[in-house]
C-alpha cells in the first residue's frame, strides 16, 4: 500500500479508487443489460423497452471503455 503514497504520483491512490468504481459500474451495467435481455426475451418488446435497452447498452459501453483505459493508465503509472 505504500506505493499509493509515492511522492511522484500523489493522486495514484485516488486514480486507483476511481478505476475500481468504474469497473464495478461497468460490471453492474453488463449485468443489467443481460438481465434486461432475459426479462424481455420471449415477449414483444415495446419501443420504450427497446429505447431503454439501447441507452443502457450505450452507457455500459462508454463506462467499460473508460474503465479499461483507466486500468491501462494506472498500471503504466505504477510501473514507473
């Protein structure tokens, strides 16, 4: 845990926390998308459900990409 207090990167601990939170949000969004598909499979999805699913999928994709980029950035900072 001492590497998080490194004098060269004082914000590394904060970046790691934000990255972990983004990862948890990403996993939650993926689970929500899967459960939405499971809820509406076998039924006739209305426009509201379809639009909601597309928004949910887009937000999940954005958060997942941000989480992956943050992990790459944090790992590169920890190697220095």
